[in-house]
C-alpha cells in the first residue's frame, strides 16, 4: 500500500471513530428512543447494522494503516471485504430508503453524515484506489455472507424477546415474518451482487495495474 493509501486508511479509521463516538454521546444525552434509560440506550446503538458495518470498516482500515504489509489471512480478507461491502450497503440502503424517515440536527446530523455518507464514500473509494488488491476470491465471497446472516439472526431473535427492531424493513411486529424475510432476501441479493462485482472488479484492476 502506498503512503497515500495509508493516510487514506488513517482518515477512514478516524472518521468512523468520530462518527461512533458522537453517536454514542448524542444517544446518551437524548430523550427519545425505544429504551428510556442508560446504559440500555447507549448499548442499543451497537444493534444497528450501520454501526456494525462502520466498526468492520474502521477496524480493517486501522489494521491497514498500522501494518499495510500485514499477511492477508482468510479472516482479515473476509473482514476487509465485509467492511467495504457492508458500508456500501449501509450507504445505499440509507440514502435510497431511510434518509427521508428522520431529520437530524446539530451533533446528530454530524454523526449521521459521518456514519451514513462519509464512511461509505471513504470505504468504497479507498478500496477502489488502494486495495489491497488480490484480497478477495469466490471463497472469501462465500465467507462474507456469514456476518450479515449472523446480524439478521441476532436482530430477529432479540427483537422477538425485547420488541425492538432497528430498521422498518426488519420490523416483524409491523410487517410479519414473511415480508421481513423477503426484504432481507432482497438485501442479501444486493450484498452478494456487490461481493461478486467486487471480486471481478478487483481482478480487473489488478490485471490493469500489472500490465
């Protein structure tokens, strides 16, 4: 990874960390929400796919910034692809479906911008420009679907017990399991399409660079 790529990774990690910290502070000092009291209010922030995808992106970006020449194990390669794809899905779904459902202001707007707009752009553009290349293949694509499925399973099981669902399209109470599973299937198809596209694109970029 080049020096510019390393700086980009540091910037991505910092943006993610700032977004999450600000969001936690806003939530801790807020008055609304499903959980009326802390620490439940703050801990519930981590139930959101947005936060999980930002954590994956931020962690892998930080690891690349610290050690850009680190050996690319299966775990790291899977987490890296998950970070890029999950943050891409976060940005796409938010701006296509969820953006009109809230109108944040002040620090809440800053956190929202960092987590839903800045991080997706930094993550996707950083991967396109700096890689690392050759870190994904069809085996990694198969492994990459594990995290979204685990998040979905956790969300549905937890929701059945506490009654909280982080997004309207997974709200079983409102839509029922049939519609929710269909919604999740559509998101899964989007995720797999992005994973396949990323793998093909990675090979083409690497071939072009090596010429």
